C-alpha cells in the first residue's frame, strides 16, 4: 500500500505560534486498510491517506488476522521529527552559505549548547558515537597490553573500539536486576592490566556511574561514560542532580538516525579534564578537523535541544502506563521501567524481557507484520572466543538478556497519552498470540 502523509497548512505549535506552509507529501509504508486518518503529533496535524499498491510494487507484509486492524489503530510517531524549526534551521544554513564552511555558525552555537546541557567544560563534535568511544580511548593512550572493562551485554561497537586501539576487552556481567554495569561487576572483571572502563546507560536505565567513577579514581583507571542512548537523563548523586554524560572522565554522545537527538549520523565527546581535551585536540586538528560533524547536521540538532525534556517526558509517561499494566495484560513479561527515584530517565528504546528465546523470535516476526517497532535487544558477548576477550566472572545475566530481551522503539513511546490503551491492547494481542511459546 502507498501512504501519503500530509501536514495541515496551518498548525499550532506548543508556544501558540501559527505555522503556515505548503502541504508536504512524504511516502511511507504501513500495513493499513484503505482509508484516511487525521492525527496530531507534537501539536502538528497530519492526515494519512492509504491507497492500494500497484501490482508491480514491493509487497507490504502484514498479518491477515481478523483482529489486527482493530488492534493496530495506533501508529508510532514519525522519526526523524518533521518539525518546522529543523527545516528552517537547515534552510538558513544553506541560504547563508554556512553549510560550506569549515567552521559554521551552527557549530559555534551547538558546542556551547551541549556543554551547558551536560554540564561539562569541553565538547568536541565528531562523526558518530562509535567514533567518540574510540577517540576517548586514544586520548587516554589505551593500547596494546591494556585491558578495558565493558559489559558483556552492551552495544557491540564498544568492544570493537577497544580492539581497534589494540587493547583487550574484559567482559563484566550486568546488574542482577537490570542491564547495566555496577561497581561489583567491574571489580570482578578487573586485573592488574586494567586501564579503563566503558559504562553504558542502556534502554533508559542508568549504569552505576557514580560508584564506578569513584572506583576508577581510586585505581587510576579511565571511565568512559557511554551516554549515546540517553541525552537528557539525570541522576541524583551527592545531593545534586547531574546529567548522564557528566560522570565519566570523558563521555560519548550519538546523533545517529534512531537516537533521541538525531542528525542521521554524528556524535560528540564530553569532558572537563584539561589533559584529555588537549590530547583530543592533538588527535583532531591536523590542522583542520579530521573527524568533523557537518554544518547541516549541527543545524538540524540545535532546534531539538529545547524540546528534549518534553519529548523525554512523553516517552517516560508511555513507559509508566505500560509498566502499570504488566501484571494484567502480560504477566510473564518484565517491562524494564526505570523506577529509581534517583533517575530521570530517557528512553531510547524500552526493554521487555519475555519468557523465552522462542517467544521472542515469534514476537519479533509478528510485530514486524503488524507494523509495531519491536525488535531484539543486543546480542550477548559471552559467546566470544576466549582468545578475543577476558572472562573472569560468570556472565549469566548478560547471556539471558541476550537470548530473551526485546526492545520497543522510542517512536512507539512518543504516542499521544490518549492512545496508550491502544498500544497496550496491541502488545496484549502479541502476548496472547505467542503465549504458547512461553
């Protein structure tokens, strides 16, 4: 089916301003019956019109179950966001010629804005979050003969960054009731060769970065804080609220296409350590910026910063609604809501622990047919060869998460609160139809 998405000519923004533009048409693919729908996304009105596909067009795979149309009456939000201020910022950068400069006005505005948001002294923009992790290790002169501790359940690119600088990964298990590193887990994976720790905040949950930072300070290790998934997360530490990304000696951000702050690609390094920023500058500047973020990407990110807190709150409200319905609708699942009073979460994706790997496989397949953005979590690294990494501690929890964790994309979490019951019903339908795989 072909879907034509039109935004109304006049829509009211959150601050009461009136936007007037020509209608825009953007083709997308959805498994829906032939009809039109009006809906509001961040106070902008859209109309969806669905027409039959041409016979030669690529088929849309969808379920033929008679209840699917009713269950899938909600639709995930559009991402990347189609906000008028993003288009205006990009257009202004093009019109001014700034897009073709080595150092643009967008760059000069974005760097201090990120430093202020994350309460750090220094920011270097870069092409990706993965590049940021690798550059952080290089800035600390991590190399052959060194070991870097990372979680066995984590983004696999972090392990590859360790290998890229010639160091050896040492795998640590994650919290027994969560998905992130803890201080005891780091200690169990350490050795005299340990030089650094990469601690990632995953799926809205916070790593124990306060305790891990104190441990690293005591041992002379570098803490690389991976905040790529959680811009806007805040942690209460020592009677003070601080942003995730401000606890590490150095931290990484990502502006990848699916991230809560997005420019398609891109990232940033954050630090308040003068020695680390001096080393980063020597790595970057040869003499021009060797690892740049494009001016158009910087222009696209800037308008997203003022909305970040509100959008994170919308996602968190959806997670709370789902968590409250767990026992009633999906009793064999665990909805990983971040409930700690010391954390204000940012949900890039919502983690859902299902009953078995068999159920997860069926869930993901059926969800794709229905258009629900549900997929598998990271694969556990515990199966890696012992020649490739160190395994000084059992990795039981990481192995289980790698087999059974599903993740619901943040596009689904951004739906209007009035549609929460529709999404709960859709997930309940998935649960009912895969319950025999438990």
